[in-house]
C-alpha cells in the first residue's frame, strides 16, 4: 500500500487538541488582564480608622479590640 497525496498532516492551526492545550492558558491570561484593568479603573476606597475609639461609643470600642479578645468574648457569650 502506498500513501496517497491526501494523507498529509493537517496544519498546526487545524488540530483540535492544539487549541485545547493553548486555548485554556490563553483565556486565563486574557482574563487576568481584564481583571487588572477593572482593578486599576475602579479601586476600592480607603477606609479611615480612628486612632482611638471614643469613650461614649460602646460599639466603636468593641470594633477596635484585638481579634483574639473579641473572638473569645463572642464565644463565651459576653462573660
């Protein structure tokens, strides 16, 4: 049996597996640039935190406690 002229391999851009291998990472790179563009155009606002909570505001004082102390306070029911 002889190979005919029609048995030539297809060009690389006609191979489906090549598009699967290259297409996924290419889509991720494009999506990362889109995310970067959105982050640069619409940055999150800076939240100002007071240096000391006021004595008359109980809610602000609780918000300024260290995380471990506040977590333990919440777990014990405020005792």
